[in-house]
């Protein structure tokens, strides 16, 4: 089977696709990934056959900021900015290598339109966060209308394929999933915990003094800034023997002088650092939030302005696996108090472990691939 995989050029968009993509390649399928040129090298290091398609992440954000300033910029970014930029290259690829199935991550819509143009199956891989709220889905569908009508006049634009692989843990999911299920078949799958090409753990991580906190605000500069990271690291430092900070899009030096037991690195796979710490502090990104549950770690969520981050923050607190602080509550004293509470009270970690056990029972990549093969054969 020839499978075309498409993703917006961001690590948090690509990584949820990688386990299923690698499973398909291992099973002998011909799989190609279309993604922005800036992530082609990374994807190839992950073992994928990657092709440059559409805009780089920097170019996409620049176009969206220039042409669509204002609060609706993100919706434009994923629709009328990225889709028309990626579709010509996808059509070129399909003209010489005709895919039989498109697998896309939930915010990449050029692949959905390509599948409709080619009249082939399309599968949506969700992130591990809750389904997008109805208002956001409706806004993006409207913005997709003109580009969809350009290639398929009179068609109804779609954001999902015929099958939606729901990787959101059940305790996190919201009623918004029902809106997707009205037009798309939904199957629950295990969230992907992939976090990059294999690499050895740093020597210092094996002897990290405990208790230890892990701080990350993700890999997108809209959410992760040097000032915020430095503020949070300094707030956490007095209550922990070690604090590990992932600076993401920021150079380590941009955080300034940090306390001696705070170690900042630009990128460190969570699969390496999480077994060595006692609490996670983050903005509520999908990958980090599920990884915290999978490792049975309590989570302090300082949500950004993204819909999925706010719903994840509420869910973490609702199931008892952590605490969420609103922006007005994020003084150094309150952050330190909340982080210490999460480590001191064992009920938070116990709730995280229960949710992690539920995650482990979901179908993994091999079972999900068997489902896709069965659907295509049928």
C-alpha cells in the first residue's frame, strides 16, 4: 500500500504520526511524508522517507502575521495560508507516485483536500489533546471553503478524513468529539509518546539529585519565551534539589543566570528525562501532558492561550493528576507552593498512574495499522 503522510512543520505535529508511520514502513508499505523543508532532515533522522512540501514553519507564521493579523491568525495559518502552499507539491508527488491512502495529523488540511481530489481514503491522526472546540472547527471549515472550491467546485470542505484516530486519553476528552463523530468514524488509539530520533541520555541525568522538577513550555516561541522560562525556573528552584529546563525555541543563554542546581538544555527527549524527575511543569502541550500521565507524574499546568492547552489544564485538575494555575495566579510564591504540593501529596501521582494505565490499554501502532489495512482491503 502506498501511504502519503502529511504534517504541519512542527515537532508537536509530526511526532504523533511517527509510530504509526514507522509501523507501516516495517510492515512493507511504501510510505512517504510531506512536510516543510525545515523538518525534512529531522524526519529522516527519525527513519521517515520525507519530502519537502509547502512552507517552513517560520515562513508560515510570517505570512499569517502579515496577511491575517489579529486574534484569528492561527485559524488562517492552518487553512488559507498552509493549504494552498502545500497542495501543488502534493499534487506533483501524487502525479508520479499515486498514493492509495492519506494519513494526516489533525491540523494539516492539504492532505485531506488531496485525498478528495484523488478520490482515495483519508485517515486523521489526532493529537493527544481534546478534540477542537466546535467554534474553532467551524471557523477553520469556513476558511477552507475558497481553496476547496478552487480544486473541487461545489464541494464541502473537510478537516477530517473518513476515519479519525482519537489519541486523546478518555479522562481528557470533551463532548466536542461528538461533533467529529457525526461525519467521521472515530476509533480510540494509544497516544504516541514519540519524542525524536534515538539518542543516549546525558551522563548527568543518571545522578540527578531528587526531588527534581522538569520544566518545559514546548517548542513554539509563542508559548515559550526566555523571560517566562527564567521566571518559572527561579520560582521552582528553592523547593527542589534539581530543576531541568527544556528551552525549546530559545537559546540556553537567553535565560540569563540561573540558580546552580537549575540545568537548562535546548532539547531533551522526555522519554529520557521523565523517569528521573518527580513533577512536570508545562504549558499543557499535548505530548508533554500525556507523557506525564504515562510516567505517573503529577503535573502543574500553566496553560497558554491555545484551546487544547486550556482544556488539558482543566482535565489534569479534574482527574486529580495535577493542578492548573490561571495567568493571574502565577506569582513565584504560588508556583512554588503548587509544585511542592504535587510532590508532597501522593494522590496526584496515583491519579496520574491510573490515567497512564488506561493509556497503555489503548490499541498501539501495530493494531491500528491492522485496522487501516482491513479498511482498505474492504
